[in-house]
C-alpha cells in the first residue's frame, strides 16, 4: 500500500472487518477475521458494494482471515464471476493451506494470485 493512500476500514461485526484501497486501477480488499455463516451475508453485501463502486481490477487479500467457510468461498467465486463478466481481473492473495485445498477441491485454484 502506498504511503500517501489511506485505506478505508469497515468493521462489519465483532468477527469480521474489511479494509480497502483503490490505487492505479487495482482495488485491494483485505478481510480481517472470519468469513463464516454468521458473517458471510454482511461481508458479501459490503464486498459487492465496494466492487460496484469501482471499475478497477480486484485483489482480495486473505492473509488476516482466520477462517473461510464454504459459504465464504461461494461469495468469493461470485465476486470473481462478476468481475470477469465486466472485463476486470479478480485474484486472491494470502490464501492459507486449508483454503488453498478447498479452492482446489472446488476447482477454483485459478483464483489464487500467487501460487
């Protein structure tokens, strides 16, 4: 993140928050906490709004995300589909080993930015 660009952080619940910045055609979204059944709807709404308000490519950084449930994977896959339908790229970074395995089983490993 550039020193002169401030990231905006939205606390969605006591279990999850989202931080984003949009610089030079790339929106980086960082998810902090857990993306599970109790947080997925609120998080999906926030992520959809962020992506809708920008025409930048999207990178979702999950390095600070402690847990991603299957419902969270569905949200991320839907975001990827939406971005690609609009001609934008979408990728995941900071993917844990467990999540990497889940993405592979779901045949979504192509979403990982850095293998």
